[in-house]
């Protein structure tokens, strides 16, 4: 299993396989209050809700939703390793729950995931590998300019978009005329998502009656039952652990012994599925449930099982039997390719936890891992405190590190040309305003500096604002540098040359040298384009300078090429970017929102997937108690149907159910902001499970033979009782994936109106991105939980979601989802063309800045961090100077600033920040290879579905790409392959 920092708990050699029974596990005080709510104070049940304003910021670093680590991975990521340090599995007892503030830090850390399928640091957690929560990955706007108002994520514009021609007529009937059952279902989707929550349409798919339990789990009808479910799950898991451990001692010369050894990989996967089934669900509920009692109960269950998983991190028995199997050819050769991939993942993660180290070194590994976790939390809390909009949200750690003397003084004559309304707001925020000087706190008032960077014509004011926006105290710098050094020490302990070398072994990149080859090739590809974008801004600066000298200030927005362009400083970028987007050619872009109601977009997604993959959506009835927020229209349930595959026995004559999507899309009080994809349940083949063998071979802590009825639940004591189905087109029975899409769109009918929710273009892109993760989960229905759907390499998992961003920019695709919400008219071609042209403006400059950050991440996690004289600020400045474009000495640095302390992804994505760039390049290549000519082509869709999506994480990503792109020269995934991909660039 995996912890946030890769923390591992030391396990004494004696009795490594003995684990506690349910009776041995004390119930933490807070948990007792949940089981007996009358004893809980009002402040205790409100504690999680009160902290969500800070968490909203911390989640901005998530991702692999990604971002986006399994909730399971998050489980170990979030527990404090030292709690169980030095305990054997037999001695393990969950400690009393930490204070709400430390729980907040753990929840925030757990949310640092993205759609990658990995934890933020995969040095542990073999049983909890991938992320249940995949937040939309938000690349840094740049540590040097963290507060810019530029779009938080740039999207590459496809070749199709650049060669726009009016789209052919839609292949689907007009939205107002449903000519098939499929179209009737699409119309129902549109009406459901467009209906105001109070309408009869929004509630037509809600049944009445007694509660069926959360996610239709019969026992989850009240918050008190959440911890009981966790206890039952732990007891059931103990039997599996004991059985796997005992397999290491069977007689391998007998048929029975060989059979038991062959079951080890599947049993490890079952153990992972069992624990993650509760932890992943609890991760969602503790973040999304509006009832504080439910949120607290889910958090208690989450932490309860996390502690247990931390013990399993270094279970020597599990590791030994797995290693023995893989080193025994007679057994290893009988494993399927998917089973072998699962086994290798478990083995790598065990070893990255330090389990193979001698006891003394393992103890040091634990200490360093603990330290890294604490430093990382402090690092993120510093950033959250600096960006918090209220004093309550500012962490105590951040406050303690702020020098009260760190203030910024701005002469008022520097601001005389600022818009009067803006200037009034700025002056009102000053700490002092006297003697012609305005004084601001460098740490507490970031919006002021952001505003001045965009709207202050005087360069002196912008330069001061830029330095303040990149404020970092010496304590913050020291914390970051100690974090980087601790990681370097951890890597040395495991025998790796650097932290990047340790972290990249199971990624597509494999080695730091390969990442460097990729980033240098990508730099060479994009540098000329970025320079051309910068010249546009330099020309605006020249024009504004000439206008100011001539007194004609109105001429500042005229694009007038100059023979000699002026120099360009980092603090010039915001103001001239703002002016660039106000030029007449870009300012005149017509709004698209009237054509993009949420219902039309959701129905359009169903049409798109039907065209590409033979997969579509259908609205489904929500049972009482099934969803976490039961307000009118709060959470909608959507069935995912496949025309050839899926569950037999459904009510579709020619289709089968392949999964379920719960859509929690409306903003509400207390709900986390942003967008995320949660995996609540993964696909897994279940008919080969030998559950009876768990009771025959496994034993309780006291050596007793247990019966299923001793553990509660039904059947063989499976607490979740997940439904299973026989599948069309494949043998066996499977549990089907369940995912949640979470957004914070404005509710229909808000502001007194009765119209539908109209999405901005960025919101449509976000929905397409998250749906890319969801469809990966639906199609990647593997036989093993641990490689299902989005459980794949960090630097591969964003590929399907980024590819979806290309589709939304295609006129052919827009033609099947964009209709005016009142008239039903199609989106005019010229409106779309103008918008796409504006959206790619300055894109290369943004991409170039992301390359800088990816290279900085690699530098910080190289051998450089171990040097005695390592200086993170000097390293940043040197790299920034190296990558500077014509016209400036630096790209994003200035003397006196410490921009690196604002680069939050250094903790969550240490040595893997390149991943998003890599997947953008690959997605661009696949788009041009398969879909650019016809984005709705079924043959292209089937190729991507059958050669990429269906494997989840069960096949080498480089083999997938070689097959999809028909390029065998990249199959080995070596330095040459990474360099080749870098040369492709982002088109």
C-alpha cells in the first residue's frame, strides 16, 4: 500500500503475518461519537464543513484525479506513518483520530492527485495504487506569476480546427426531433440536465420509499453504519492477508500447493479491491456529503482503514510470497500478461516502500518518509495561506513564517494612470495610506498584486507587484529545500542516484535522462513559436510606449509592427496579454454559451461516444438514500450502455450495461470547488474468486477458523455486496465500474430565471476532459482491479482526457452538441471559428512556460538537490535565464523573488510534472493520426477503444502507442522514443 510520502512502517521480524481481529481494534473517540451521535458536539460535527474554504485551494493541486492515487492510495497517503511505526501487524491498533486541523492537512494532501492513476509518490502502497479522485489537472500558471488571470489551462487546438471548414450536416437528427429510441434517451438526458431542480422533470427519476442505502449498499442507511462497514471490511481482509501469507509456506511439490501459489496474485488484487471499495467511497462521501455527520463518519472509516493499510505497507510475508512466485518460472509462466502486469506493480510498490532494506535502513526510510510528508503539508499550507482570501483560511504554519516587516510600499504617483475604479479598490486594501505611499502585506494581499500586474501602466508599479506576487520568506525557501534534500536522501537509501530516478522507474519515461531528452526536444520545437507569440506582446508594448509619449493613450491597443521591438520583462506579460485579448479581432468574438446548455452538451457526449465506440448514456432512476445529496436534481444517475458488450439481462434488447456514472454537477454550499472524477468501484472479474478458500486457508488473529456469518454481510462475508453480471462478448462475471463526475456549475434557474445552465467554453472543455477519464473507466473493464480503467502510469493516464479536448474543438463534434437553448438553432460556423482562433492565441508562450516548470521539477529532483551548497533560487534563475526568449534576460524571474515557493506541484508531482506535456504531445499525435479527418469515424474509434482504452493499466503504454500509431520505433520506450515524442511537439 501507499502513503502520501511513501512512508513505510517498520515491522519486526516476529510474526509478520499476524493481524488484529475486529475485537482488538479500539474505536477512536470521534468514531464513538459517530456511532453514538447524541454524544457529539455541534462543533465536532461541523468541523469538516468549516474547513472547506482552505481545502478548495489545496485541491487545486490535485489531479491525478485526476490527480488526478487511489483513495486507497490516498489512504496511505493521508495517514501519519509514525502512528504505527514500530508495530507488528499483530500489535496494530488504530490510534485516536487526529485533530480536525491535522485531518484537514491529510485530506488536502490526499487530494493532491490527478487523473494519473498513481499516488503523488508511489514509493509504497502496493494494494492501493490508483486514484479514486481525479481532479482536472491544472498546470501552474507559473511560479513566477502565480496570480495571473490567464486561463488556468491552455488547450491545444487541433489541426482540424486550424484548417476549419464549415462542418458537414450533423449525422444525428435535430435535437427537437427524436427519431429513434436512442434519440429519445438523448432527449431525456438533455431535458433532465437542463431542467430547473424544482421542476417535475428533475425529480421524475427519483423513486420513493425506504432508503436502499448509499450506492444501494443495504447497510449504509445511516452514518453510524459507515464505521461498522469498515470494521467488517478489515476483518474480511484479515482472512485474505493470512491466506496469502500462508501460501509462502505451502508444499510447492503438491498440486494443492501449486494451486494456492497460483492464486496469490488474484488474492492480492482482491485484497486491494476489498479495501479500496470502502476507502474510495469514503473519500467521495467525506468530501461531497452535505451532512456533517455523514462526512465525519466517512472520514472516520477512511482513517480507520488507512491505518490498517499502512501496516500492510511493509508486510514481509506478502512481499516474500509474491517475489517467490515471480522468480519461479514454473508458476510465473502460467500467469496471463494482465496478471503479470498486476504482480509487477505490486512488487515494485513493495520495494519502493523500502521493504527489502535491512532493519536499520528501513527505520531511516520511515523517518525520512514521515519528514517528507510533514514538510510537504507545510509547503502546501504556506501556499494556501498566501492565496487565502480570509484570515481563517490562512494556516498557522504560514502565519508563523510571515515576517510582519515583509511589506510592499507603492508611491501613489506610480498608480496615477490606473483605472479610477480599480485604484479605489486597491487603496481600500492598503494597510496604510499616507504621505503618498500605500503599504501592503507581501503575503496576505495577492489579489492586489495580480490586479496591478494587469492594469498598472507604470512599469515601476508592475515590477514591485511582480516581486510581491512571488513573495517567499526564508522559512518557506528552507522548507522547500529541506523537502528536496530529504527526497534525495530517501533515494540514496534505496540505491537510486536521485529522487527522480527512484520515482520514474514505473513511469513511461523510466529514467530522468529520458525526460530531459523529451523536454529539450520539446523546447527546441516550441521556442520559435513562443518567440513569435512574445513578439506580439512586445509590439503592443512598443505601441503603448509611442502612444504614451505622444499623449494618445487610446492608441495603446493598436497592433502596429515596429522595426525595433523593446525589451520585455516578466512583469510586462500580464498587462500586454490583457491588451492582446482586447484587440478588436479578439474582442469581437461572439459568446457561445447560449448554444451550450448542460443538457445539450451531455446529450452530445452520448452521441459522440455512440458514434465512436458504440457506447451511449441513458438516464436512470435514483433510489431513496442512493446518493449523498438528495436535494432536487442534486445528483443524477446515468447508465452507460454498449451496443455489443455489457451485462446480460438488462432491459435493452441489443445492449448491455457496462457501468454507472453519478453526475454531481451543481454548485452548492460546502461542496468542493473545481471538477473531479472519482472512481467509487473498479471493474474486476469475480467468478474466479475462491472465496471459500479464504475461510479454509485463512485464520483469525487468535487462530480460529471463521465462518462467513461471523463477519456479517451475505455470501462469503463481502461487506459491500457489489452486484455482479455476466458479460456479453466475454466469459465470466464482473463487477461493473461506478464513477462520479463532480463539477460546480451554476444551477439552472439561478438568479430568479428559469432557463437551463449555460456553460462557458472552458466549462465545456472541463466536462469533456473529465468525461475522458470516465469513459476510460467504463471501457477499461479488466479482469483485475489494480489495472482497471484509469489505474495506469502517471504519465499516461491523462491521454484519454486530453484527447477529448481535441474533440470539443472539432466543428463536426460541436455540430452534434451545440444548439441555441431557446431557438434550437445550430452554432454559426463563424462564431466557432473566431473562438478557436482566439483560444489558440499565445498558446505557444504558455506551453513554453510549462516546459520551463517541467524542467525545473526535474532539476530540483536530480542529484543537484543533494549538493551541500544547493540553492533553489539560484537554480531557478539559471534555468530561467537559459530559457529566456529574445527581448528579455529572464522568462519569469526577477532578482529578490523566490517564485519556487509558489510551485505547489513540486510536492504533489515531484519529478513527474512533465506528464501533462507528454500526454498533450501524444494526444495531439493520435488526434492527427486517427481522428483529424473525421472525428466521428467509427473505425478510428474502434481502433482507439480496442488498442488503447480497453487495457486500462494492464499493458505497457509504449506498446499501446506503437500499435495505435503504427510506429514500432517507439515500442521500447527508451531515450530515443522520448526524444522522438518531444520532436512531435504539440500541434
